[in-house]
């Protein structure tokens, strides 16, 4: 065979082989933005954590969701990948988001305090990206600080306090003693509960300030018995974002009354003891991935990835703008293993979802509770309805 014929035959064989190989899968990439040192996951804080505190980084939820997405991806010749990026502050995370966006990442999960999330969202407005807030419950992020590309999968304080208020009303516990901590976040939680109480007819018999201090001049503000004396009430709501005080309130009150809020009975997106709608299987996957019980942040990260996968699949991996439109639209149906089809509110990008009311080892109730109705969607009895929204994206 001549050299020319040999080269021609080799080229033909190579072309035939390439044609027979499967096409390389396209990759949908996620970014996971987090602080170098997040105080929420400090070892001392997690050791003494209350029911409302996370045990660790919610990245395990995202990792579990990516594993689940592989089966869908194989059918559509798609792959899903996650890249973690850390920074010391908001400026560093903005730089990381821009770097990843330039490299083709469009979807970002953000695990950071509310002030960092707000700054990041403001700086990236107008960029071709979507941010998912998976760990900041502050109402302001859904109200005055909202942004059109900032979605929220973690329930906010208003949703949590509305769920708790519904439960108190359903039990006919309509008079509540409110204990409020000194931190700014404590004030936010307290204000949210006061708003829920006004709307649902709960009487706050008194609001008392507590402090954690060894100063004898503040003894009365750190003594549970003294703080809970002198009034009659049906329940005690503790607004304690740090949790160290709240864990010592149950069984130390003057009156034998239930404790709710930061300890005793909490309102959360997820709890490992939820036993319905396939929840134990999801919990077991997260335990296997992270070596610990999952919490609300883990679920929020999991559902954020799952929402994007749903959008990519249903739009047949359409251009980014179409994916976002579907993600934010009324047609999307996301299974969060909590019994309701989930989707995002168009006015503030908050994920509609049931709230689990739980003790340390059991889910007592799921809100919205029967009898609390809304004209279009009962889940909108939790949090900011459209008429209450201050979001002007």
C-alpha cells in the first residue's frame, strides 16, 4: 500500500472511531461561596449548640444533591459539578464570584451572614448569575435588601415565627412571655415574633431582656427564675440567636410552661426526626455524606441544587435566561420531601415551604397548620405575603 493510501486509511479509521464515541457531557457548574472562618461553625458554639443552631457547613446538602443528579445527568448527557470558594469577607467573596462567573459558573450557593449576602448580592446585580442564600434567615434580605437574582431556600425569621405562632394558637396558648437577648440578631427574631403575635391574636404579657454575664449588677437579667416570675402566661418564647442562654431555660422557669423559639420547640426547615415523604432516606444520605445529623442549612443547600437541576432538565438545558425564568416561574415543581410541591415566590424569591416544629428528637407538627388558610396558597400564611412585601427589585 502506498504511503498516501496508508495515511488516508488511517485518517478514515480515526474519523470512524471518533464518530462512534459518545459526545462529551456538558457540565453545569455550581459555586459554593463561604467565609474562611464562619463564627456559626465555631467548635465551642457547635458543642453547646441549641436546637436552632447548625452543626456544620451546609455543603454536605449540596454534595448529596449532586450525587442524586448524576442519574438524571446521564440520561441528558449532562454532568453537575461543585466548586467551593472561600474568602475572608464580602469583598473576597465578590472577587471569587466574579472569577467563577468568568469561568462559566452561573449558579452560586452562599453560606454567609446576612450582611455579607446583602453586599455580595448588591455587587453582582446585573451579572449573569443566580445566588442562593442557604444560611441567612434575616427578613431584610427578603424585604428592603432583596435583589432579583438572590433566591432564598432557607426560611426567614418571619416564616419561622408565623409557624410557631400558628402552633401556639392551635394549642390555645395565647399568652406568651418573651425573653429577648442583647444581640442585634436577637432583636430581629424578637421583632418577627411580635409581628406574628399581633397578626394571630397572641398576647405578649411582658418582654424581658436577658444577658449572659458574671456581673452581679446584671444578676436579675441572667437568672431564669427571676426572669420568669411575677406574671402568668401559657408559654415562653426565647429570642436567642447565640443559643447559650436558651439552652438553660427549660425546667428552670417559675411556672411549668413550655419553652419555644430558640430551645424546647423550634421552627426549622429540616429535622432529622421527620419521618414522612421519604425524609428518612434523605437524612440517611446526608448522615453518610457528612457524618452528622442534617439541619435546616443542609436541606436549604440540597434543595437549591435540586431546584437548578429541575430547571435545567425541564428546559432541556436551554440558555441561562430561560432556565432562570423557569426557576422563578409558577410551573416549577420541586419535591422537598416535606409533602408539598415547592416553588419560589415571585415577589421576593423566597422558597415556599412547610416548616417543621420540632423538639430535640421529634417533629411535633408541620406548618402551615390545618385551619390557617390563604386565598391562593396556604404556605403563604408563613412569612411575607405579596401585600406585605417591601421588596422592590
